[in-house]
C-alpha cells in the first residue's frame, strides 16, 4: 500500500489519484469536497460554473477527509470517486482523488502543491455559500484567497449569513459583480463572485444522514 492510499484509507487505483488532462490556457474550476455522497446539486453547480464562469472544465477534487467535519466523510475514497463519476456524467466535468496523492489534508496545502503543477492554467476555486460562512475557520484561508479567484454559489438559507461572514467582510473590496463572472478566472486574486444560481436545496449532509438511518433500520 502506498502512502497516498494509506491516507485515503484504502487501496485506490492509481488512475483515480492522477490529475485530469489539461493544456496551458485553459480555465478550470476546482470543486473540492468529500462528495459523500455526490448528488445532483454538485452537478447543477458545475454546469452553472461552466457557463457563467466560461470554464473549459470543472474538476471535482474528492478529498480523503474533511478536517472541519471529522465524522462526515467515509474513508472509502474509491467508492466516492466512482459515485462522483456516475453523477457527473459530463465530458467537461472530471473527477480525481489527487489530494490523496498529494498527501494534503487542508485546502491551502492542496493548492500550494497543486497550482505549481497547473502552469498556464487559469483556475477558480468553487464553493457553496455555507463554506463562505465558515471560510474564516479554514486553515490558511487568506492564502487560498490570495492563490486564485473564488466563485461562491448560493445555498438555501445561507446567503445573508455568508455575505455577512468575517471572510466576506475581509474580502469585500475583492468582490466582483455577477455580470463580470465570465472574466473571474483571468482576474488576479483576491477576487470573488457570489452567484445566486443554482439555488440547490439538497446537501451531502442530509443525504448522508438519510443513508445512515436506512442502514440502521430506521425510517
């Protein structure tokens, strides 16, 4: 078992841990998360990102674990990657477990190791409004904001708290108008946009709780 697979908690195929193919000059959205489970909301956000941000591709970075939610993601990385590919079903959405290969646990660490490998690529970090609400609790969040532009997607009931969060206030001058979202990938960081579409109600947390109840024989 390799070190990367040990981090993932299982033997994942090496192909799952590689970077998707890319060429210099592309615009790529980086969508990180445990994807436990992946769902139609992830797909909807990715499709909006492809169009609104004028991206060439969106990469789902399936993480081995989430430091802010230690009890949330299961550790069977290969299963989650396979499930994510089933949900993604789009030629411009690619799924990878590269974070396990990098041996990183935090987004700031992942980007510090990943971005130098993406020479010539215009990257955008993608996250939900619930993540913006807690962004100031992420390790190295200022470094993330300084590394690449960020696209924030609305979640039901979180817009106000997200836009009033400490990180949103700290980055207020870097926020751009949604009408300029198509140019976000080429803007020097810090730069971010808040997009109100899609308004996705489903969440991995709710689906995971439902799955666990079923597994425990509860209705």
